[in-house]
C-alpha cells in the first residue's frame, strides 16, 4: 500500500471542526504527509465575487464577516502548523471547490466532517457525500457525534 503524501483538510468551523482537524493532523504525522487546508466560503454573501475566487489571506478587506472567517482560518492553520503555501480560502460551492483543489494539488486523502444525517438530508446530499463521489482520491468522513 502506498502511503498518503498530501492530505487535504476541508474545514467548515462547525462546533466539532477541531475534532476533524486533529484527526487530519494525526494522519499527516503518521504518514509523514504534507497537510493542506481549505475553507470554502458559502455561508456569507460575497457581492460581485464569482465562485472559485481565492480569498487573499495577506490583504485586509473592509468586510467584517470575511475578516472574522480569515482570522479563524489563519489561527487554525497556525495551530496545525500548515505552511501558508498549503492554505486556501475560496468563495464557492464546497463540493466543487474541494474536489477542484484536490486534483490541482494531487491530494491523496481528503478529510472532511460528516454529520451522518438520515432521511431527507441524505437524499439531498451532503458535502462529504458529494466529495466522495466527485473526487478521484480517498475520502475520510469523520463522523461528528451529537450534532
């Protein structure tokens, strides 16, 4: 079996996001792999910004919600010791942007949280399920209990 060399952590800042991040960090350490991180902004309005736009982490904006998200993202990335060249904050649809980045960066494993919902939510799909079916690499869906 080949070992993972590039692991992508897809983070959404849910209540259990740090649990998912620690799993990804552990796997990267175990495989001596490079850990990458992506946060896809889909929950705040971004006027006049097309999907797929990479948000600069080095420039300040006058948009308070964006600055809050950037600060959380940078803080988590620093805690996980992820190099700035392996950090992406993108405006768009999560499944599409995660799988696009995975192909671009030759990711071997994507780590994403999954709420494991049932019923209509499963029929409608989830980010974890969408990533699993759209990507060409392994996906670890970390089950988030109690949410």
